[in-house]
């Protein structure tokens, strides 16, 4: 009792100076439609709670993480193995991100099926779509910060896809990676995006989203036959809320708070049981038996790209994805009135079901599909004898490099080997020495860059060997007019 009085005095003093209580109380206790005090309406606040958890754990992780290419991996290992609660923190951040994407998806589905995006809440939906994109951006950039095999390969594939964009391709790659290849600057760039840029935008959008929800009111429970009409909607909503509403706090907020507790608990339990994710292996472009899998939210896209013929990748990414985003953004504009209830919107229900099924199926396929058609093919294959007969010692050395670096995981020789890259049999008829050197050093087009993982002598031998790969009746490739030759070092 004795403590209460001075506390009250302090609270009273703060309130007298700031007036925050008076400003917040009406927002907290504003009436909402009675039936929205429902479990269906808890996903938004649950997503926000998970976001707060991500910020808190993210700040703790950033205190230890070193965003430098040669130390990031070690700093994660240090977190995993030595730092107090380090592994648990990483686990919470990882499971929290999974939970956030999942609960946010549920929130979007609920909003879609309840017609909550219709007049006058179109902008709330549009802001929400941008929040979805930001969250996926957080997921993608976060995955890169793990800076392990998966991150390296995932990014390499992502970059080579970006490179296919017409005209702006190479600029896009440069913008993404900070260099023509994946390097230290790439990590700095993704770190800045993950801890400053995207979360900053996401916090601002969250504020706007909540403001819009407060201003326009929580969507009423949709009733079949009660159609949205621009002329009458607002008046009817106000009347219903004042006749039959309940105060948001504490009545409707009770279930929200329980849901917040449940999702946090679920994340803490998952983190304790399953632990952190990775890091999986030091990034090394010469190890191709890695089996890179993106985190689950990108699995379906990954499977789609892995399973469809390569030419469709460009179409899917450059046409399909922007189209999907534009459709999502435009949804409340072309369907802003009419029925809200899912019982009268079979197309909406079926398309939601279809999308969920397709995404889930592809995600399941993504878990099972090999990431490259014949990934384990070349490892143990001996180089066919005809390819090493009558070769100079230098060329034979090059054949050994092909063998040791397992180029045939992706390339075939004599019809055997992987199919991710073109067969190397006649490569000398297609590429000049300069082009061969560039391809090996810089990679590109889904091929890793070997620049840092081969000594100049190895490159020299390798290219000498590749230059012998042509049928004897066909001439070697000729350099285009005006190309500068590379000085031979042997
Ligand atoms: C992860 C799979 C992968 C590995 C491993 C790989 N490559 Fe490639 N490589 C590719 C792909 C994909 C292409 C096609 C690039 C393009 O379309 O621009 C390619 C292209 C090439 C080309 C140009 C072929 C042409 O006809 O245009 C050469 C030469 C080459 N690779 C050599 C090598 C050598 C040598 C190694 C081993 C040191 C190697 N590759 C390892 C995937 C790989």
C-alpha cells in the first residue's frame, strides 16, 4: 500500500507532463464489433509480437556477429559453442523468423477470406503486402548472413538469375553483390540491409498499418448477404459498433494476448528442442556436394526453379513474380465492394486453397528434389582414356584439376557426368583461351567462380587441358576481332 501512493504520484506527474495516457486510452479502449473478439482475429497482433521478438534477439546477435567474409562463420560458431545462451539466441531468432512468416501468412489468408481488404481498408492491405515483401526480404538477407555453404550457393544461384534480366542484368548483380562475384562486400551489403534498411522500413510500415487499423476500425464479422457499398458502409459500421461493440481493451485484446503468449512459447520450445540452424560448412565454391536448401519460405520457389526446364526460370522470376506482386497489390482496387463472406465467394476460397496446396506441394518437392539434375554423378567417374591420350604433362595436370575439383558434378565428358552445365567435350570449339580462363575464374551462369580456389599454375594447366577438348577435325574457337589476347605464362 505504502509503495502504491508514490508510484501513483510519479505516474500522475508523468501523465501531467506528457499526456500520453490520455492520448493512448481512447485508442486502446475504442469499441470494436463484438464478434471480432475471436480467435480468427489474433494473427496480426501475433505477427507483430514475433517481429518484436526478432528485433530483441537480432540486437543481441548483432553484438557478437562479425559481418566480415572471413570471420562471419567463426563468429556464428562462437555463438553456437561458446557464448552464453548464444546457440539458444540463434535458435530463437531462426524459429522466430519461421513463425513470423507462417503466422503472417495465416493473417493474410484470414484477411483475404474475411474480405477485410475491401472498402475502406484497401490501403491497409496494400501496406500489408509491402510488409510481406519486407518480411521475405528479412528472411532472404538473414539466410545470407549465415554465410555458409547454403548461403553461398543460394546467393550464387540468385545472382546468376538476376544476371539474366535483360539490359540491366550485370548492373543488378553488381548492385546485389557489391562486386561482380560473391565477396566480402556482398556480406557487408546484406548485413546493412538486414539490420538497418529493411527493418527500418518494416517498423515504419507496421506503424502505418496499425494506425490504419485504428482509424478505419477492425473489420466486422462478414455475414453472407451483407455487401459492402461505398455509400453506406461507414455509417453502418459506426452504427453497429456503437450499438453492439465491445471495448478493444480488455475484451477483444484478451484473446490477442493469449495468442501472443502461445506463439512466443512455441518459438521458445522449438528453439530449445531443435536448436539453431547451421551454419552448414565454411563457404567453399569448390565443394559442390553441398545440398543447399533455402529456409522453408523459399522452398517452393526453389523447387519450382529446380524442377522446371531452365529457360522457364527467367520467365518465372522476371514475369511471374512481379505479376504476382502486382496482383496482390491491386486486389483491393478491383474487388473493393460486394460480398465479404467466404460462403458467397467460392472463387476466393478455391484460389486460396489452390495457392496453399501448390505452395505446400512445391515446398515438399523442394525438400526431396535434387538441387541439380545429376549432382552426385561425376564424383567418382574416371576421366575417359581418350581424353588423356597423347596429352602433354601440363594438359594431364589440367585433367587432374578437372577430376579433383569435381567439375563433372555439373559437366559431362564422354556423355557421363552432371547436366547442370554444358558438356565439355567440344568446349574448345566454342570458347577461346581467354573465354575459358574467364569462365573458370569468374564462373557465372550458375557456375561457381573458382578464382580464389585455384593457383595460377592450376588454372594454366586446367585451361591447357580444356583447350584440347575438341574433335580433331574441327578448328579451335577464334577470338572475336579486336580482342586482346591474354599473355601465356608457360
Ligand atoms: C555447380 C555446377 C558447376 C560446376 C561444379 C562447374 N561448372 Fe562449369 N559451368 C556450369 C554451368 C551452369 C555453365 C554454363 C554457364 C552459362 O550458361 O553461362 C558452365 C560453363 C562452363 C564452361 C563454358 C562451357 C561452354 O560451352 O560455354 C566451362 C569451360 C566450364 N564451365 C568449366 C568448368 C570447370 C573447368 C569446372 C571445374 C573446375 C567447372 N566448370 C565446374 C556449372 C558448373
